[in-house]
């Protein structure tokens, strides 16, 4: 089975990591996988795992961009020449491009809905969801049904998968010290957050919480890893709050496992979240986590068992939950181990790939093509 995964870029972020992990998992399962995407930091990772890369520029948010018809023409020729069996689109623009090719080339399309969207008339009327749409959480599934009228039988709930093997590496104390030295950190307690720096990710409340945290734990430091439109605002806020010397901003990293190895408490203070890939990765690394009770997060974080949950936009509650873990190393270890076991058993990429492959087989069977599992 030849599968073409489409997305706009493979730089760091939730959707690129999903596409990367899915392509690797599908490739391991015997599928012939091609990722159609512009270049990005994660390209090397998929190539090392034997996944093909077809360079195509769909990196635009505008459905009216000239990139759309150009991509359609280029992909039509590629799909015909390479006899692609199924298209899997992962962004709004790639859905439109994929739907156009699907209709003309008679190649079925599957899509994945990664989060929450404003139910604009155009999106409701012209959803371009394909023969099947994968929802990454129950919350996203309800969003598709309630806000876009997608029939329930057209939706498959498949949680994001994590490459758990990447996060099982044991770091020696010497290796951890080397990472801290590189970041000019001494032996402080580390609170970390890895995500796109956008308002919806809730970093404002995390910085406010940090001001309270360091009053009790002056040795605590906050690592904010990522890039985005809020970066300068967040840096300015750290100055205003008087905690500039307690906050380190880092650009997106290939090896997030290095940062997680020195992390004591991981946090995801989002205002909304389809699922939360970086949170799953932190749990896979055995980290104790504090997260907002929003979107799909409550579907895998059990309060007090696999993490701590707080109300979103509540910096006081966020700060107190982080302090609870910083005060108690035994609790951190207990929750971290429980989280790691849970993620390895339910969210491994092989599980995601197997379920996604079942969707492909179902769609292909309806189109008159049968493949062996």
C-alpha cells in the first residue's frame, strides 16, 4: 500500500511531529510511505527510518494562495507516476489540495483533525474531510460532530502516538550536568514547557505562576522552549514580573529528550488543546506533569495519578500544583513512573500506525481495492 502524507512543513510542532511519528510507524508496518512537504528540521528523522520525502510547497494559510493550484498540478503528476493508493491530509490547505486530486485522480483521501477551528461557513459547507476523518481525541471528535456536522460513522478516534523508544534513554548525572552547563544552569529545580509560543498555549499564566514559585523555591528555573508570535511579549513580561533571570527561552530543539532529562516538572498551561503531543512526550520520558483541564488532555491525564490537573487561566492554581511536585521528590517519581507506563501502553506510535492502517484498509475496500493487512 502506497500512502502519501501531506502537511505544510516538518518544523517542530504538533502536526509535524504527528506526521513524522505516523510515517515512521506506517513504514515499520509495511506501508510504502511518502511525505509530501516542504523541507523542515524533522526531514532527517523520517529519512533515517526509510520514509520517502517529496518536496512540495503548501506552506500557506490562505486557501486562495497561488501555491494551492501549483501544488495540485505538481502532486497530480506525482500521484499518477507513483501510483499512490491513498492520500492523507493534515492541514486545511492540504485538505483542499488533496480533495481536488482525490476527485480527479480517483484516489481516496483520509484527513486528520488536529484541534479546534472556528466553524466558518466555508469550512462547514466545504469541509473536505475525505472518505474518513481521524480525530486525535474524543474532544476533537465531538467538535467535528457538533460544530461541523460530520457524521459520526465518518469519524475514527485515534490518539496521537509517541515514539516512546526515544524517551527511554537513561542519562547519567554527568550527561545531565553537561546539558545544564551548556545552558548555564547550576543545580536548580527545572520547570519546563515545550510548545509553539502562541497566546492559546497559556505561557502568560505560567510566567505569573513562576513569580510565586520562586518565592518559596528561589532555586527554581523555568525553561520555555519554542518559537512563535508571543516570544517577545513573553520575554517582556518576564522583565515586568521581575523574573527575567529565572526564565530561559530556547529555540525549538531536535532533541527534546535532552531538555526533558534535566526537567523536574513539565507543564502544559494551554487554554485549549486538541491532545498535547509535547505533554505525551514528557510523560513518555517519565516526567511528572501539570496541565490544564482542557480539550483532549483529561483523556490521558488522571489527576493525581498520571499528572496534576488545574483549571486553565488560573496562575495561582498552576503555581500551587507545580510547587506541590517541587516540594515532594517521591511524589514526582511516583507520578512520572505511572505516566510513563500509561503512555507506553496506550500511545505508542505502533498502536497509532496500526489503527490508522485499519482506516486506510476500510477506505480502500469501499473504493474497490483490497489489500492484505
